[in-house]
C-alpha cells in the first residue's frame, strides 16, 4: 500500500468536523441526563477529539 500525506487543510477539516460532531453528541448526552451545559467541557471535547482525529487521519493509504 502506498502512503501519502494529506494536505494540512484537509487535516484541519477532518479535525474540526469530527471534534464538533463528538462535542455536540456529548453535550446532547449530558442534556439527556439533565446535566448543565459546560462550555469548558464542550471546548475540551472539541479540541482533544478533533486533534486526535486530525493526527490519526493524516495519511491516505491507496492500493498500488
């Protein structure tokens, strides 16, 4: 398999999209269990999960 690096713009899009999805999902989960909304928890989820996903998906693998 051939490994090539994705452009930084694509990595940022992946990180923002996945981080936002995860943070909104976790906020909805907290709302369902009647916990108050915390902007700090939301930002922590957004940044940490988004950064983790951006690092995880920085390479594109293609078959030769």
